[in-house]
């Protein structure tokens, strides 16, 4: 890892890192469940969930959790009528928390931040430099920046940036692992910038503060004008979080069921975590895509069309929405399955529980191969005998809210997608008599009785 820092600063930051490693590299959920959960040892739900808030030094224990099954469910102590109840299965019972109460807290003050900016956009350069200056000088934090950002033409000859270059730590994607060294991620760009930030962390993810400096900005609720105030608020903690679930995906190059072990090992290089969607399509072929969809090893349907989209609730407002799927709030524990231009009038998008295992493979009758992409990246060809395995990851994206989980989402729907935007119907002139449907019905009844 290339570091442009003085010896004294390296020593200081090294000592800071030793403290950071003993602090939370990510988040914890600040508020405890209340109401029905108070005083109950059985918790408030069932099924696996994103791992409970880790204690310092316990991040490695999350490997032992079972893959996610369902985020919400009936309380394990529920009774149904006089004689029925849920069968107890302690192996799958975990205490969960109301998503509306999820707030960020820090075990110790955060010491390092990863800054990700939109590439080749001159409008982001000055905010980027202002942010770096504030974090390094005013907040005395270690700042990580990608090597390709430093090498960008817009910054190579920038004298102001060159003067602050010795204060930052440079890393290269795919070569340097910074997942255990970053306390906070700050994004300057659009939704694509946030998706890229997600791809850098294939396990636990630090909280992400996303500033809207791109085109759409559905996932980036913060404005940069008062960035100092926003950063200070986040560093103090106690701000709302939206835990955006991700999909854990793996390509199996043969039908050997023993290869499923790769899907259960997040450290495997064959495993990819995606925030939006997995897309399987017909690629450059002129034939329709003919693929089989399995859920929990059971053949559900065959897709004959341009392809299929497997998306998270976050991705339901992206490609899936364009293909006709319903838009789901990120707190909904679900996976959305959406066909792309199916050659069938009855093939509608469906929603399945979060955590089910989905397998996609070519049908034996398929005339051509298929292609798969993960959040628009890592495009690969799928041949006969290959399969794509998809399930819900236990490592969500902790996205920091500008206001709260509900307000941010609906404001994005209206502001970015113009959801239900329509001119308001004018009211009737007050001088005109008003006739409600009830009064009209009463008059008809009276007239009918009078005629008798």
C-alpha cells in the first residue's frame, strides 16, 4: 500500500489504528427492542438476521452464523388458538430489532475515513479537496483514497491537491485490503458511486455517508453545502441507519452439489456481494433466453424471454422497476424476482422471503448460453451445466439517513422518480351545490319510494 506521509505522521496514525482495531469497524444498533420484547427472553422474532451488534474484537465470530432465512417472523412464544404454537428450534432463533429504531453508535471515536469520489467529473474536484482538508486538518483523521483517483488527470496537476497529498493514504483496489482499517465511508457522487463502495467490502461494511453529486441520487440523501455539520453529526453518532440487504452470489462451473460450499464461505473469491441486483440475460444472442429458476432446490419456473432480474429491496427501484416490479422499502426482508420481456402474458414479478436460496441455470432445451452480471459488473457467460446461486448476505450496507428510514425513501421516490406526481384536481366552486354519493343515493331511493 502506497503511503504518502511523513515518518512522524505514520507513527501517530499507526497508534491510532491500534485503537481503531479495538473499536467498532462498522456499526452497532443503538436502541433495544421495546413494547412486546421487554422482559422476554425469547426475543421479538425468528429466523437469521444480519448478525447482532458485535462486541469489540468479536467480528470474526460472525462466520459461524447460518445463512439468512427470514428477517421477520412470529415471536417464538406465539400461540395460535388453544392448542397450537410454533415448534421450538433454538438453532434458528435470534433476537431482532425494530428497523425503525436502528441508530448508529461508536464504541470509540472514529479515526479513519475512506473517501470515494465520482471519476472524471470536474464538478466534484473542489468539494473533494474541501472534504479532504476538513477531515485531515480540522478532524485529524486518516483519509484513504484510491490510487486511480490520485492519478486522475483533473488532480495530477492540481497544486492544492498536491500540497495535501502527503496527508492521505493511497490504496489500490484488488491489491490492498482496507476493510479492517476504515471506520467510515464518505461518497461524493451518485448511486453508482455507492454501488462501487459496496463492491469494495465483501464482508462487514463501515457506515456510509453519501453526498449527492451525481445524476439521480436516489441512494445519496445528503447535500454537500453544509458538509461540516453533517460529518460532525455522524461522528457524534445517534443518527438513523437504513440497513440495505445485499445478495450473496456465486457461479458454479459444474453441477456438482459439493461446490455449494463456496456459497457458504464469504471469503471465497468465487463469491460476490451485490447491493442492487443480479441480472441473467441472453447477451449478444438473437435467441430468447431459456433458463430454469430453482428456489430451495425445487424447480419453480422456466424463463423464456430476454432474461431475469434477482434484486434486493434497494434494487427494486433500479432495473427491476424499469422491468415492471413493485418498489420495496429497504427494510422489507425480501428478494424480488422479475422477468425481462417474458414471452408470456401471465409471467408477473414475484417477491420471495429474504434468505431463500435461488439457483439459476440454463434449461436443457436452451439454444444458446446466457450472461450474468452483478450490479452491472463482473459480466460472465453461463454455459450448460453452470449455475448461479443467490441468497441473502448477512453483511448489509449501513446507509446513514438524512432524516429517517421512511422520510428519506419517500422523498427519493418523489424527487428522483417523480412517483405519483400529478397536478392536483381543482375544487368545485363554492357557489355550486355539492352532491355526495350518499345524498344522490338517498334521493334515488326517495324517488323510487314516491313512485310506488
